[in-house]
C-alpha cells in the first residue's frame, strides 16, 4: 500500500484558493444538511502540552479525514512552532490511509477559504477596501480568500506590532496586481469606510468600536476561539446579521457570540444551500464568525489530494 505525503509547499501548489473556497462551500453545505459525521474533538494532555484529534466524514461527497493538532507552549524555547498539525486522508471504503499532509498549511488555507466564502456570500460585490486586524499567517490567508472573490484595491493593516504589519505589507506589495497598503495607527482609521473588516488575532478584548463600521460593511472574525475571548464588540454584533460556521461550535467556543448573547441568524452552510438568505440590502452589516470545524479539513485535504494525484505532486511512500 502506498501513501502520498504532501509538504506545506506542495499543499499550496495543490490547493489554489478559489478551489479551496469551492471545497468550503461543499463542506459547510453538508454540515448544515446534517450530511456530515463530526465527532466531538478528542483531547489528550501530556506533561508538556495538549494534542487534539479532529475527525470528520462528509457523507455525500465521501470525504474522510482526521487532523491531529498539538499545542506545546515550551516549543518556542526550543526553536519549534508552538502549534503543529498533520492531516490524514482515509479511504471511506477500506479505512486505509491515502495521504498524510502538513496540517498547519492546510488549516491556514481552509480557514482563509472560509473567510473568502463568507465574503462572496455576505459582502457587497463592489467591495474594494479591506481592513485587517493581525499580520500573521491567518491574516495573509484571509486576505487571499477575500481577493479570490472581490476586486480589492486597498488594504489597511493594523497589528499589535508595527514590525509585523510592515512585514506583511512588504509581502503584499510583491503579489501580482497588489492593492494599495496602508498602515493606520488607530483602529477607527482602519475600520471607517472599509467594505470588509477581518479580525485574525488572539486578542481577548474587542479590537474596534462597532459604531465606526460603515453601513453595508462585512466583518469576518476568525481569531477568538474560547468563551472568554472576543475580537468584536457587542455593538458590532447588535448591528449585524450574524452568520456562524457552526451554531453548535460557536455557541460553545466563541466569546464573540457567547458574551453578548448573540442571536445567530444563519449558518453559512444554510446560505450555501439556499435555506437562509445572505445579504438582503446594500446597507446591511454582516458578521461571519468562524471557530473552525473538522469538515473543512476533510474537504480541503480531499481537494488537495485529488489535484496532487492528477499533477503528480508529493512523495509516494510504501507502508
């Protein structure tokens, strides 16, 4: 039996953002239709850290995968990333492993693609200006996702350290047909007049005042992942049509939703399926909250594997 191994670089070659966005639509649609088996996240603690097991099976598309994520805080002192991950793709007919791939890169792409899907369904088609809070891997992926569905001409980056914002700005300038990049000093200057606002930080407190949002803007929040954390304030939630990647997951994990007792109007999969509306007026403010669900990994990994097999990308190993 052979298994295909894909590095982070090879995953990027195998999973273009537009195809990743299509995969997210398929994944979220099946999740909301109850056509996916997503067991509770397994958690195993050791003396040095914690490892999470995230399996998922999409019944309609027959995509089957397991992600293993480890968080070891002491790794930074050893020169290693604090978070590491791998994704195993399994054959739904036999249970045999088909592929092993870098989970960190896959997670970044699929999360960015989720934000891209949200922008496609919820932002105005004429959206041109993006404000991004954060300047790390996920901020980059979110911008790639938005640019895949909207013609972005200006990006405003605001980060905890100016050094990281400058680094991302320089990278953006090297892209094909790059947008204008601005580094505002104040959150208000970043948000005011922005068509799309993205938060991709680990901040435990709201990053901006929801009163500064312009009518018709869209907000995507992907950073907070615990009930005590929130990147957006109650004003933003109160002014918004709120959409979640998963009602169950957001009500359990997302402080952005839990703290203000937010009403979730729709899951993004319900909008994909046509069961709930997306944006209904030009002046409506929309808010998409994502905590990440395992169906995203299974679907993204399946798409990456299919393309890798067709293009001969990756290494085939005998088990």
